[in-house]
C-alpha cells in the first residue's frame, strides 16, 4: 500500500478486503478488521512550583512535576530535567564516574527499581450482607479482601478500635 493511501486513514476501526478469481471464474474473498491509531498523544506540563520559578526554599524540597496526556492509561511518562531523566515505576540504572588529576578514571553502575505506585486494597462483603446481626455477632468473624500489594505484605485491619493483621497471599487475597 502506498504511504499516501495509508496517511489518509483516520483513527478508529477499519477493514481491509481482498478478493481473488481463478481463470475459470471461481472467486474467493476475505475481510480483516483492524484499528488505526496514527495520532500522536498530546502531552502538557503543568506550572512548576506554582509560578515556574524555583526559589531557595523550594529548591531544598522534593519537586513534583505533573501534567496531562492523551496517551492510554498505564503508559510511562519520562521527564528530563537538566539532562537527568526520571520516569515512573520500572527498572533503572544510576551511573557515576570519577577522574583523578592525572586522568585515571573509574565508573560504577547500580541497578534499582522504582515502585511508586500505591497498591490497591479492597474489603469483601462482611457477614455475607454487610449487616452483622445478633447471631453473627456472637461468633468469630472473618474479614477478607484483595490487594495488588506483593505476596507476604501485611494488611492491617482496625475494627472497633482494635487492630488485627492479615497477610497478602500469592493470588492477592488476604484475610483476618
């Protein structure tokens, strides 16, 4: 397909059709559905430090860079500030190098992971209907739920001022 024909396609669902005939007049055809997504996402950076001026007091504190984009949810945004690249969750490597007066150099790298996304936490229905009746109140109660926290992490449940603990399982469930 010529690029000029492809560039005329609009974003959205589309189909391509093909047909063939034999010299005896027998025909066959096929249709294939596909999606067109040729529009680059937009990206905007919000005002930094409320006035786009980083003063001495602000320079001594963590700086939050925020903005908006039309990219799909879950896509990674990479920010470069004074030549230093920052991104969201994922694996990264920090590099450092040093030179002596005589020109001898050494360097080191260190791999690390960024996990800045808070886990989700949900509590399942309590006592089958979220109503604790007199009969149920006299028996042990299991409180359970799910979480995207790593297996082995502790879930703290507070009920009527008393704290209980549960552990996130490999399938994301927890109970106490």
